[in-house]
C-alpha cells in the first residue's frame, strides 16, 4: 500500500467537491422556474462543499495526502484525485469565497434574478475550480479548466451589454489560445514520456534531456501564465473582468487567476527540478508583473479598473515566492495566495456596492460616501489596507514573509522592487479612498443611483461582503497558524518524492 494514501472513509469523499456542484447545477436546471428553490440548492451545495473541504484539509494536514483512484484503476493508468496540504488549503479558501459571493449575488437585483442559468453556471464554475485543485494528471487539469472556462464564457457576458460582449469575446479568444497551447503541450509531453499523470511525469521527465525539460517548463509557464495574468500575458484581463456583473467580476478577480497561479506552483515544483535558470526567469517575470500592474493601476480613474490592474500586480508577489525555490519563499507565496483570494474578492464586492449606491465606480463621478454610506466605507477600508500591506492586516504579514524570504535568498533587487510596488499600491488605495469616500464628485454619475436603505445596500449584499472582510481579519489573527500550515505545504512541494509515494507507492 502506498505511504500516505488514506484507507479510511475520508478517502471516499475526495471527489465530492467536484460531484456536489455538478449535481447541484443539474438540480438548478430542473428547478429553474422556482428561483427560491434554485437559490437554496446553490447555498446548500456550497455549504456542503465547504464542510467536505475542511475535512479533507484536516486529514491531509494530519496524514500528508488523501488519494482516490477512480473506478479502482491505480495510477498512472487510472484517473487519480489527490488532496495534499496545498490543494486542501485552496479548496477551503475557494469554497469560502464562492459561498460569500453566492450570498451577495442573491441579494443583488441583477443577473442572478434575471437569468435562470446563473446558478447552474455558477455551480459548474465551482466544480471546475475544485477539479483544478485536486486532479492528479494534466489531461484532467485541462478538462477542469475547460469546465471552468465554459461556465465563465457565459457568466462574463450575462446582461448582454455591448461592452460585455466585446470584452467577453476578448476573454474567449485568449482562453481558446491558452487551451490550444495547453493541449499541444500535453501531446508533446505524452510523446516524450508516455504519460500525463503528474506523479509519473515527475519521474519520467528526469529521463529526457535538460534542454527539453526546460522547454516544457517554459511552455507550461506560458499556458498557465495566460490564465494567471502574468507579464506580458496579462493584456486581456483589465478590460474583461470589470465589465461583468458585480458577483461575477468578484469571483473571477479573486479566484480564477489564482487557479492559474496554483497550476504554476504545482507543475514547477512537482514536474521540474528547481534550477537557477527557471528561478531567474520566474523572478524577472514576477518583478515585471508587479511593476506593470501597479503602474497601470495608478493611471486609472475607475475603481474597478484600478482593482483589476492590482490583480496583475499582486500575482507578481506570488510568483516571487515561487521563484526563490525555498521553503520560506514558497510558504510566503502560499500564504499570499490565501490572503489575496479573500481580500481581492472583498474589494470587488465593495466596488459593486459603490457602483450600486452611487450610480458609478469612476473616481470623478463619486464622492462623499464616507458620510452617506459609512458601512460601505468601513468595508472598503479594511481590505484596502490589507492589500496595501499595512500592519496588522494579513497583507502586511504576507508581504513581510516574502520580503524576509527574499533577503534570506539574497535576491536584493526583487525585494527592493516589491517594497516600491507596495508603496505605489498604498498610493492607489489612498487615491480610491480620497476620491470615492472623502472627495466630492466632479461629474454627474453615468446613471441614477439605486435607492437603498440607511445601510447603503441590500442586507444580503452586505452580509456576503462582511463575511469576507471578517475572514480576512481572522486570517490576520490566525496568521501564525496559517503560516505554519503554509510552511508544511511548501515542504511537501519541495520534496516531490512524497507526492510520488502517495500516488504511485514508490519513491523515484
């Protein structure tokens, strides 16, 4: 029996984070005429996924790996699902965010109420996200990406506005290019090694020439870099995300790009031996991503576009940690991903509240919300300070961990770059605060504000946003424990032999 493979009942639930949303999506189609039933199905499904994900993370942290082979076919021939500490962390955080955004969407009188397909598509998206984290082979990672992207193609254009259709087409074209590159990479990998199982590839890639391994590493970096929004592959992102409806923008911005980051971390540590060449490439890409993203954010006059460019900038910090290829660096990257998913999603939810309350999200058309909508102002301030990296919030702790790892690795230039970018991030958050919340509008908003009660927005929209802000605060309080968990995940990632033993039962 393979070391680290669970034989208890928990092994049988590994597939549930994928299966439950798909069943929920099917039920949502059946009960499409009964919107309250459809909403209940979505919420019950996501709560169940969160419970299962927490159980899997606890078990993975205790035993190292939870592995399930579909149909009893052992790897590398059969489909295998693997939950290690990193996958467990991503499952839990994504389930939290998906649930909070679903509550927010139900409270908003938008596409969730007008389009019967919203809930089924949202659950298909959730299934694709979960499958991306726990699949044990690259072909099923491709399938998971396509499942996720098929749902996102429709979600990003719900509403049918011309700007949505135009941006959605850009998103579709770029995603198809990435998918074509991915399937081509899979064909080349299979031709060179005879397998696409990641544990098996970890062994067999050692038998090919170093030049070919480097080529495969760069090819997969490009494929997943498009999805993550890395420099210079990010150009599609700032125009695509802000045009979608508020909940869709939030989940895309907060979660979907991190699926790409996860894939980069997983493949670069499991399939390829850390080397100076790839480490240098990753650090230069990280630095360029940080700088270009933050410069783009500073140049914007729209709250959503500022936050969209900051997605790019913050991805650079995550790749920075990976490029160091040390336990401290990768632990910092994992901790940063955890923090950023929650904080960025919360900020986009607040942007949706601002847009609804003021009739616009442009800095020149909004002002004085700190007086007219103090609850919304407070909900923005906490995640904004965290994104900027101010103590005692989780963003400060995540950036401190990465800076400390960079200093330890004597990578002085990338440390300096990250600190300067952090200052510009604080500047752009201050720009939003002074423009939207303290300042006065210079122009009339593009449309009439939605009349709301004294809270400034519908209760469920505030509940969903408040939940994520509360989670970000909890992350700050529990930062020590979370970082220790991230360290254990990093140790696993830098010893791919553990993964091989868990899946194949043998160490290379």
